[in-house]
C-alpha cells in the first residue's frame, strides 16, 4: 500500500480529544523532570540503573515517564497505575483488563515520538541525523541490495537524508511486528520516493508487504527523521508535548 508522507500539523497537547479511529503521534523533548521517576515501576527504575552510560538511563526515564503520562489519557488512570506486559523481543503492551490501546515509543538524541491507536498495531521510529558515521558501510550491512543501491545513487549531498529516512521506515516496520533486529533488516525492502514510501517486498513469514501503510512523518523540528508503520484506516493527528519542568 502506497502512502503519502504524513504532513499533518502539530497541535498542542491540550487540544487532544479521545477518538476510536486513526493514529495519534506525540513528540517532544526528552527531559527528566524532578519527579519523572515517581510514576515508573520498580522494574523500570532498575532497568534505568543498568545503563552503563548515564545519559542513556536518563533518556529511558524521560521517555517512559512521557509515555506513561500520555497513555494515562487514553486509559483514564494515573501514570503510575499503568502496568505493562512484554512480547518475546521486549515490545511493551498494556496489561489486559480494558479497551485495547496500541502504542509504540522511540527516542533518539534529545527527542521522542510516541504512536498511539485504538484501531491497530503501530510501529514508530525517530532518528537523529548524524553525518559522522560510515553510512554507506552501515547501509550495506543492514539494507536490502536494492535499498543500498538507491541510497548510493543519491550522491554525497543527499546520502545522510536518504539513509535516515530509510532507516526510520525500516525500524518502524520491525517495531510494528515487535521483532526488532531478530528479523534481519535486509530481509525486507522499502521503496522510498520523494513524497511516499511503501514496503516493496518482505520475507517475514505470513506477512503481506502491500497490506502495510508506511507514513514518512514531518516533524516540527529539524535534524531528525521519523516514520510510522500501521494498518490504519483513520487519519493521523499529531501533538507536541511541552518540555517537562
């Protein structure tokens, strides 16, 4: 299924109202407020403490805190009252007991993006654009041959932009299935065009590439690329979360 890039406007968080269809995107800065850890579970706090790099642990806390506060709107409870279960490869889901709320969180640099839907499973990814990495070599390892060839054809000026747009699309597809990189990223192919993207083919058993909707997300800030993968029928709404204090 071909999808136009997701060029929705970003509204304020206080403009959100519940609905049954479509996908909501939430994005903002990763900042640890003074009480960010208060709503986290013991397991989440222990996980944050296991990060060797302190900054990554703080990013985890900030991301989980933001996720809990946002999901609490959909469930109608306090952020600290949410409980999670985890799939085979670590994808979280809300514990059973209420109406289904599908969600997926991604963060990179000092930004996060969260996709939430009552309609369908979602996968979302955000990537900070960096030019200090060997993108051609990384692409050769993780991209399908067709993807790598199309990326290299962009030339030096467009290489980084194409790489991160493609990487975000591929991670969004992996995350909607909850496999992570246990399913090789070179075993499916994304066709990335100027204003659209689609899953061209996949070797994931039982999956139909054309059934997925792949949206390139236009972010309200520069230096990052993002993508959403889902089976949505409804529209996408987007909300910008104010910095935590």
